[in-house]
C-alpha cells in the first residue's frame, strides 16, 4: 500500500546517504594516506594523478559528492549529473580493480616500482577495491539503470584510454619514468595493446553492470509484487 511504499522510500533514502558517506570516508582516507606517506611521486610532474587509480578515485569522489548533494537538496539536475558521472566512474573503477589485482597477482613489481613503499592491506583495499564496490552498490540499489549502449560505451572507454595514454607519456617526458613499471616492460607496441584491451574491458564492465542491474532490480520487483 501507499504507507509501506513511503516507508520503503524513506529507508532507501537513509541507506543511500549512509552508503555514500561511508564511501566518501573511504575515499578521504585514501587521499589522506597519500599525503601521510610521501614518496618520490609527490614531487614529480603530475604527482599522484599520473596513476589511473587516483584519477578513478577522484572521479568516484566527485560522483558520490554530487550524489549526496542531490539527495540533500532534492535537485533533479544534480541527480542527472551524478548518473552521467556514474556511467564512467563505475566501469572505470571496475577496470582498475581488475587490472590492479590481476597484475599484482601475477607480479607485484608490474604495478609497484622497486623504490615505492609497499602498501598495507587496509590502504590497498581502500585504493583498489572499495571504490568499485561502493559504486557498484550505489548503481544496483540507489540509481536508475544505465541507458548507454555498446558503441557509446566503447567510445567513452576508448576516449579515456587514449587520454590517459597521452597523459602518461607527457608525465614520462618530465619524469623519465612511468607510474606503472608494466608500461616499461611492454614497450610502445605493448602499451598500445594494453590501452586498447583496457578500453574493451571497461566497455564489457559497463555492459556487465547493466546486466547485473536488470537481474537485481527485476528480481526485487518480482518479489515485491508477489502476493502474500
């Protein structure tokens, strides 16, 4: 009935804000950890923004801040902006998690230079797992479904891959080293393949998130409509 639906909406609103605040707390801890544990990257060209991890974390933070403001102000414009950002930030964070944990599982030196301090698990999780988990949960339970199709998703992913490639090469000109050792290991042709493959994986992540959303929300609606 109307009363139960209103109650459900109120609970959804509360859990939505709490989940975003929890996510923002994790993101803030990650940025704090960077400043509290300086290394040569702090003084290099591009600083930590050479890393795809930090670029993704920044976009995730912006997505959650705008989402929280949209909830607090009930602004449909802010809500639309948050949803547009989510189409990029969630698949990008999924890509980051896949690449980082996959490469680290093969050889940690592919993602961490010899001179870089080892990252404790709590910080590692906050950087490379928490953002993707938070954004996936936000999409599945507190957001409308993605409407982006395959070609636009591939266009977004390819644009990010090409932009990051140019940015990494620009930083290399100033610093003389890449933020991730795997870029050196692969060489130019290998980097092209890595960035192209990453664009495909990010596109696949977008489509997978669309599928997950439909599975979760269609099932939830079926349960809700099931007669008692």
